[in-house]
């Protein structure tokens, strides 16, 4: 079995001491990391849905096939 660090041998790795956090700390980290990952997956799905909707509607808006001039759309101001 080789290593990806050429100057370290298997013997060097066997001599290394590795700190392992307590189980309760690992569990707490896992819960936080899982929550962040789940949110990231949800946001990716939402972004894909928004991109699909944009790609579907934009040509219709540009061609005039859809008219939104009568809609009461309030666009919030964005600070630059």
C-alpha cells in the first residue's frame, strides 16, 4: 500500500498520533453539517427550478407572447 506523500512511508504513518474528538462532539458536528448539507441540496433544487422557469418564460416575455404590464409587481430596492 502506497501513500500520496512520497517522503512519508507506511512506518511513518504507523508512528503518527491522531487526535480523535469525543463522540458527543462528533455527533454535534454531524448534526450541524447534515443540516447545512440538506439546506444546500434544497437551495440547489430551488435554483434549478428558478433557472428552468426563467428559461421557459423569458422567450415568451421577450417576444410579447406574455404581457405582464398590467401586473402589480413590486420590486424591492437592492443596496449596492
